């Protein structure tokens, strides 16, 4: 049965008209809070290297998305959207194929994937949810929506329900639409009028942790969190904030379009693990790496400045976070990508200052290199430097 999804405008009009029942709590966090590299590094419990099997497809691919099944890890990488599967326990590569195209089991655009058991689900921009097994074989469609905006990503929650999350705020007036297991709409949350600092083309970052969904827009000083059906808004209080009126004046003048960063505070890379939310931010023209405690709302930040020779383990951890790309969160851990040359330099060139955490990181890295030694020998020096390493980061509770 094909459940029809109404247009976004109709959904919002219908739900918000009969809504107003959502309980919204408000909190605030002083940003950037305590600026201290050591305090920032102390939030990290461990950093390990995923011991995955390397090959031509995986080594030089830029990882776009990843998802964790019960027994497998799925990744989509490179410009050809190569779908790869790995054994979750051993790291052995099982299969790989491209999913880019117009054919059966292919897509011309997709949102972050999710898993049901050991099956990978890829929500394409045409509104269909495609399914693949651990050998990357196309199984079929789980569901197909009608008239859904491509500016929504589909997220599967821990309780089996789903959420549509807005990935653009240009033409819509609600941020999250919740659905049950049968894809029937149940509620809408965070309508656009609440986004006082809204700026066009500000695509939000978001992540799901259990039955909690957390998001924010790049140019908005708020974090929006949905616990089940309860809304929470946390304001990040920054020095000299740009008021809605000033925002409108700048937009009218065209100045904001020319150099948004000159006027606005910007937030990136939303990830969560344990009791902390990790973000990168530019506030008053200064860049920071920050952890926000989800219970006390205290903020600990490290200044994001030009790299110097590390003098402590805290310096190395800050450098690792600075150079990470593709940050992904499953709620328990943060997963990130790092160039092999960058990780090697930080760990092996500064062996004398590694603390116990980083010595364990070094051990998992060396194990990874040893496992893939034969393959690495066949790479040119620049290829070996560019070979991507995936990190698994646990934050302290």
C-alpha cells in the first residue's frame, strides 16, 4: 500500500492549526563559555581507529554517509556514490557497488541512510526508500512518498518511528514532521516563526540519538531538540548578537550576502555523544571547537587557531578535532574521517607527549596500518598520505 504524503504546506497548515499543544521548554548556554584546550580535551574519553579493510574503492574515497546495522557497517563514498559494506566485528570488506544512476536500485540524489536490522535503507530525493542487503544487492522499495519536498531528510528513530527533518528553510514553515511506523503523519514541530535569526540558504545540521532529535541552522544561535514529542530550545548566548532587525537590515542592504561571516555568528558540525553536544562555531570573528553539556548547559571551548607544534596531549586532541571531516554521530560515538598523513604526523612525530588515551589511539592506528601493509605498499606516496582513516570517538559521561 502506498501511503500518500501531503504536500509540506498542507501538512503544516493542517497540523499547526490543530496543534499548539506541544510543550516547549527553554534553556540558555553562554557561548563560547570556558575557553580552555585542556578542559576541552578532558571531555574526550577515547579515540580509536576503525580497523577496516582497505582497497581501491575505500582508501581514496571521500566518505559521504555511513550507517550501522546490527552486524554490518555501510558507507557511501566518492563522486560515484560507491556503496560499501563491512563486517562490523572484523572490519572485513564484504561488497561494493555504485548506486549513482537512473537504473534499478540507483539514485540521482539521496539523504543520510539508516538501517532496519541488517538492511540498509537509502531515501532518495524522488521520495522512495530503497533497500540493500549486506552484499549491497538491491532488494526493493520499503516505501514511496508522493509530493514530498526534496528539502526534507528522513530519520529513523530508536522506537521504530520516523521523522522528516527540514534540510532547507527557504520554502517551508516547519522543521520536523513525525510519523509512525506506517509513515502516517503524527505531529509537526518548530515552525519557522520561532527562528528569529533565520537567514535564507541556512541548511541545518542534525543528529538522532535514541528517540531524541537535535538540530540547528548554521546562522541561528539556537539548538532545537525534540525528546519524543516534547520540544526544547537552547539559546546559545553570544557576545554582541545580531538581532533580527539588524539581520533584516543587512539582508536588505545586500551586505549579508557579500560577507555573512563579517556580521553573523555561525555554527557547524552538530554531533552528540554521551552527555555532550559537539559543534564548531565562529563567534565575533573567532573560531572555536566546543562541547555543550546537555544537562548543565555549560560550554567548554578550544580556540581554533593556526596550528603550532603540539606541546601536550591536549594540543594533539584539539588538532585531531580541527582536522576531522565527515562527522557522524550515532548518539553513542562520533565517527570522523582523517587523512592518514595527518594522523600519522600527530601520533608518531609526538610520541613522547602522548597520554594514555592517545597511546591507545596510536596502538589501534598501528594495528590498522599493519593489517593493510600489503595494500599500502602498492600506493604512491601521495596516495598513502591521502588514504583516509576513520576514527571512533567516545566522550565522557
